């Protein structure tokens, strides 16, 4: 049992740092919000590729860049035109990722579409709803650590 608590301090510190940066990005809105979420999505796709195919460093960098660029581009298009662009990095990854292609395709699509949805939520419904959503996710994540 003691082993599961060893990393709690590091997790709390990194979590607080992420919350502060995330709240600042959400508060700022506009271009900062869009760039912030593009960087977050790109980072998540990079981590996904590194988890699925650890030796594919160049693929991870290429796919994360494509994800961030697609999200930025899609955020400046009408919503109905944005979907094909949002899914392009997931589809392109089929050629770049040598194994676990279905996992890559599924998770990359979910990451990019979720980031797009969160930016849309902030821009259409205001900061309150996005903050509520983020706080629910943080609360359930923290509660899961103690379960």
C-alpha cells in the first residue's frame, strides 16, 4: 500500500501546475485558448504514439504536429467543414503507425474532436460551462486516486 502513495507529492504538484495553466488559458479565451488546446491535443497524440509504438519517435512528432495544426485550422472553419480536417491526422496515422492502428485511429480522433468541442463550448456557451466540465474531470480523477 505504501508504494501507491510514493508519487502523490509529484502528482499533486504537477496537477496544480496544470490547473493553473489550464485556468489561465480558459480565462484568456480567443487565440490563446485555441493555441493552448492545440498544444494539449498535440501533446496527447505525441504521448499516444510513444505509448503504442515506443521506437517511432519521428512518427510521434509528425502525428502530434499534424494533430495540432489540424485543430488550429478546424477552429477557423465553419463547424461542418471542420470535421474532415479534424479526422485527417487520425486517418493519416494509419500509414505512419506500424502497429496498433485501430487504437491510434480511435484515440487520435477522440482527442482532437474533444479538444475541438471544448474550445467550441468555451466560445459558444462561455467560460462557466467549460470550467464546470474541467472541474468534474479533475474531481473524478482525484477521487479515483483514493479509491
